[in-house]
């Protein structure tokens, strides 16, 4: 089975089952997330709400409402970076018993490699709780 996708704009190839730091590029992440609609595009309004917009809002909320520094805000900004490679999988799909473990494994693996590639530490448990609150 082929688990490799080609990214845009760099044209790097990312193996979704075994991603490597050298396959990750911030330009690809920013490009993709700015074109990925949240909620599978099911939002009201003339324009879609992108994952990139959402990520910026979460990062800003972490700074403003939880008074966190720029390092935490950066980790919050990257909280959905894996979606540059998987798309924004809707929550009902992620909650399906037959898919939950596979989706979680892929997302977590990508997220860890993204943090390594970008030399940004992963959020700790407390930070993750704050980011989750801001995410909702």
C-alpha cells in the first residue's frame, strides 16, 4: 500500500505511516492549512474558515486568556499542524470505534515528527489542557 503523499508547494513526499523530519517543511504546513476548511467546509458565510485561521486564533487565545508566553503560543499554533497532511477529519469520524485508533496513531505520529522537524518542543500535559480548552 502507498502511504506517501506529495506536498505543495515544495513537492516533498511524506510517508504517513513513517514520517521523517526531513519530509516536513513549515511552508508546506502553512500552505496546506491555509487552504484546508475547518468542519469539512460546513460553515456559514461566504468564505471558508481555514485550519490556519483557527490555529492562529487558538494561539492568540492561549496568550490572551491564559497569559502564556510566545513558546506556548507557538506550540498552540502548531496543535493542528498534522492536518496539513491528513486534512481536517471531522470529529464524528474520529470517534468511530473502527477508525479511532488508526486516526489517532497517524495524527500523533505526524505531530511528533513535525515538532522534531521544526525544533519546537511538544506541549506538556498542562499546556495540552490549555490548548484543548482554547481549541474548543
